[in-house]
């Protein structure tokens, strides 16, 4: 997060003034700190002091906005960025960070407007092109997003996050090979970029290359051992290739990290289904559907389990409902190795 440099003038007018100056100096140091709580407290003291000119006030509001944004309080961050921009409309970073706050609030059009302004003020602002691309991608405008990622990469060829984001856009467009190329490049630039492993693993899963997906899941877990999503992804991929006990261990770990997660319960339901532990499978699918009642894979999986148990009416109801939600669900289960299950 970019902060304005502040030059604080010292005074030697006497002990009491010197003490006040030291307090102000300390407030400026804390206003720029990475600790958001300390930053908010010190920036607020400066804003309320009545001693700062407009340039310094703009900095204090900007830094406090960054601190609020860091804490996830995007609405208060927006108010401070508004003040910073009012006092200093020439600062591209204030527009950029306000755009980020709008994006966190899913106000993508307003975010794009701010990124536009940041780019107008600084045409070489690679981050602004990258985050504008993220906003376009969130709106489903993948081609425009890719154009922005291209520009970010032209401006900064070592921008690993831009390659990762462009790879995700290609993935959303179904261009899996180009997506993998971008994730490969991102990881060449930054071998510890967990998000790139996550996203590349997802592409390999889409391509049906579960072995490569499992390897990427493992790399993400190495970097983010507390990621429930990574354990869930590996659980699912291991279930598909038949590594059922390892899959079960991964799903159990994911549920310790994130209890009652519908996606993980759905994955573990698949594991139990392939293990032919039908009651456990149905219990997991029931739990998943309690929070996500239109999850087609849980409806279909539960239907298969009921079918094997001989509960034809319940099975037909679930399978029909799942197919209505996701017409290709039978084909998915066939790819996952459970098209025909003998009791």
C-alpha cells in the first residue's frame, strides 16, 4: 500500500513546544504504520489537531483510509478517500485505493471510474490497469479485462499477479492452455504465489488432468497450510482418481479448518459414495443441501446413494431435481467414476 512521504519540521522554541512536536512526529510515524489500529488512532489525532495544512490532511485521510480498508471497513475507507481526493485531487493512489474499496463492495462500475482517473493521472500505473482488469472480469467482460492485464504486463513484465489474473480470465473464457501458460509464467516470477497454484490446479481440474491438479493443490497447501479450500480441492481430485483414504483425510482436515462448509461436505459425500458408505454419503449430502439446497452435485450424489439403497422414489426425485439445475450433471459423475455403482 502506497503512502505519502511526510516531512515534519522540527522546532526548537522551548521544552513544551518540543514535546508537542515529538508527539506530532510520533503520530505521523504511527499514521504511516502497517498496524491499522495504531494508524487509525494516530491519523485521527492529526486530523483533529487543527495544526495540519491541506496537503498533510490529505495524507492523513489517505493513510487512515488505507488502515480502514486493511481492517475490511470499506465504507469508512471510502469516506476517508473521498476527503483525501477533495483535498488533493492530483493523487493517483487515492483514486486507485478508492477504486479498490469500491471493488471490495462489488461496486465495479464506480471502481472502474476511479481506476480510469488513476490511469489518467499516471498512464504508467500498472497496478491500476491490473485492478481495472479485475473489475471488468468481475462484470464478465473478460476480453476487456485481458486487454488491461496485457497493458499491466507491458508496463511491468515481472508483474506476477497480472499474469495470474490474466490466466484466470482465460480460464473463464475456456482457453485453458493459455491460462496454464500465464500461471506458469506467474510461478516462474514468484514460485511462492499460492493463488497461482490454486488457479492452475483449477484449470487442470477443468481439463480432467487430476494428477497435475493434485500436485498444485499440494503446493498451495505447502504455502497456505490453513487453507480449507486447498484441502477441499485436493480431497475432490483425490476422490476422482480413487485415492479415497487420502481424499477422506483431506476433507476431514478442510472441515476442521472450516466446519460445515457445503462444498467440502459435498466432496466428502463423493468420497463416501465411492467407498460405498452410503449412509455417510447421504448424511454429508443432507448437510451440504441444508445450506445450499440447489447444489446439483449433492442432489445427484444423494440420489445415486438412495438408488443403491433401493429407495427408488427418493432417488428419482433427487436425480430429476439435480438434472433440472445442471443438465450435464450425469456426465460429470461419469467423469468422476460413479456413473454406475453396484450395491
